[in-house]
């Protein structure tokens, strides 16, 4: 008599194997999620404005800023408001195109530098107020190097703007009020930096390398990945902020676009 056929034993996972199975499932899920293509970076102009954001902030950086600048009076931090009001009146009254450094060495100029530092460390309204004053000074004073290569004026303005970008650059990129002014500030900084290294014949190599390094720190994090500011720039101007080191003049394309953001702002008070 033949033996009955035994049923095949069903293999069941043991308790010891359970962690391995869970880890494998999580890894498979992670790979699936990473395979889903992400959407393109959001153009700063398409960001949803929150209720407290100032409307059309770029108008405050344009030639007609004087018609709206008083709107910031009630937004600037209370402890800075009196000095802000006094200095924005002084800045918007600058005339006859003095050299930037000469004006910054005046009583009002020294007070501006102190206030700029305080505003830069404050709220987003303070930050916008700081940038408004800086852009207006860049518009009303002379910082173009000229044939004598006087770069100190552009260097002083560029150093102030660089401080603002370090503090607010990537934070501002996702802010409804500061995203566009941050991009404009980056472009203006490129224009100021080029004024420090361009010469009648060629360029100052040391200054140029330093300028490119500054921009790479703004556009790449410690791991070499794009910062939020770089993503915002790429959304508006694809490819503009990449490959700086590989170009003949890495900042020239940004400077060209700066001319569209700030027509006539070239260090000659035109």
C-alpha cells in the first residue's frame, strides 16, 4: 500500500525575518517615490500672495519708487521707524550724482549704513525697506569705475548688497513679498561685481574669481545642490545661474538681465 502524499508545507515568515521584509518594503516604496518626476520650480511671480504681503513690491525698486516709498513707514519696525523716515527722505533727496563713497562718508551716509544693518536683521518689511534704500542710492550716486578704474564705490555698494543676499537670499526666494526683490538684488549684485573687476582692457582676475565664488555660495549649498534662490532664478531665467565657472565671464548673463530689471541703473545716474 503506497504512502499518502504529504501536503507541501507552506513557508511562513518567522519573527526573525520580519524586520528584513519591512526594510525591503520601505526601500521599494522610497525608490518608487523618487521615480515620480517633480514639478518645475515655481516662478516667483506665480506665488500666492499672503494677506500681509505688500502688493507689487518691485515698484519700490523702480524709477517711480518715490511715489510709493511712504507705504513702508507703517511697516518698518517701530524702534527703527523714526530713523527710517528721516533717512528715506534724505536718500530720495540726493541729487547731482555724487560719488557713492563720498555720499556714504557723509553724516546721512554713515547713518544709512547703520540703519541698513539693523533693517537687514529685522522683519521681511524691514528687509524690503533696506533694499529700497540701497537701490535708490545706487540710482542716485556714481559708482561706475570709469577709465581710472575707481572700483571702491561699487565695492562698498556691492558689500552691502552681499550682506543682504546672505541674510535673505534663500529665505526670500519662497516669500510672497521678497521673492522678486531677492532675484532683482542678485542681478544688481552681478552688475556691481562686474564693475569691480572689468577693466578697459581685460579684467582683474583675482576680483573676478572672488565674485564668481560669492555667487556660487549663493546658488549652491555645501553639497553642491541648488539653493532655493537658485531654483527661483532658474524658474524665471532657465540656465542663467548654472555653469558660472565654465563661462568666459560668468556674471555677464546676469548683468545683461539686470539691465532689463533696472534700466538706466549703470553707476552714471542716467
